[in-house]
């Protein structure tokens, strides 16, 4: 039983390492080589995890080999434009000036139903409003509206709203994050004033407290806290 536990933990940690080395990507954002690696590694790990007659090293070697190959391909695509186009493909313009590019649709085997669905997901019901719709190499559709259909910005309206700041979490589920408090240049006296202003006595009564770069505080009291 101990051997089974050890093998499962070792292979699990190895797979986590491999996925982490691929970077922070969602499944739908994986390049073809990374997707193939993710599909194969699960099958390769399952065999030595279940069959104790196979030495653990025999199961680890192909996983490490695939991991190294995936990393080499990632370095190659990062350095070579031709290799990137060959292994990852190139973006395709499927809509231009409100008209569907039928040749690109057929080349990518992208149907009109899929195009309409992607446009609806991005809040576009009329294809005539689209300047460009680009099918990216990860399968996602980037939609650029025509100039007259784009929302008005504050700059275009002649407005100058105050800049927002990146919020920093100070209290998380009742736990004071002292390092974040110091990084924001605040102290215990400031925190005590915020707690008093929100009618709580201790940080453990707070579910979340954020403060941004402009000093704006967002406060959420724990449910059921008195």
C-alpha cells in the first residue's frame, strides 16, 4: 500500500511540474504541441500508477521525455517565426468589413453557426458592425468593431475621470495580511480606524477588506458576525 501511495504522489507531482512549466494557460489556450502533451501525459502516468509490475522509472522516462520535447518546441516557436507558423498556425481573418471571408472559413473548417455563436458571446448580433473578426491560433475569436460601433471613451467625450488603482487585499476571511498592509504603507492604527468605521472590533469579523492605490477602501463583513 505504501508503494502505491508513493508512486501516485510522485507521478502526481511530476505532472503538476510539467503543467506549471507550460505556463499559466487555460485548456482552450494551449498550443497544439502543449495540448498533445496534456493528453498523452495522463495516459502515460496511469499505467505505472496502477501496474506495480512496471518500474516507476520506466513510467517517468517517457513523461520527462515529452516534457523536455514540449519545452524545446516552446523555445523553438519563441525564436523562429517559421517554426511558430508551422507548429502553431497563423491567425485567420474570417470577417472583414462586415463580410464573411468564405475561403478562410473553409480552410479552418469554421462554420457559420460557430461564427454566429462566437459573435453572440461577445455581444455582437449584427455581423455588419464587425470591422475584423480574427480566428486566433488558440481557437478563440477576436472581434474588432467598426469605429462608429465602438463605445465612446472618456477621452473622446472630453472627460477626465480619476484613475483607479490596483486593490490590495488586507484582510482575507478574517486573517490579517500584515505584509500587504506594510506594502501599501499603512499601519495598525489605520486598520483600527477602518474597523471602527465599519462597526467591527477584530479582523476575524471581516470577510474581506481591500484598499487601492488611491486609498479607496472596499469592505465586506462576515455573514453572521455581530
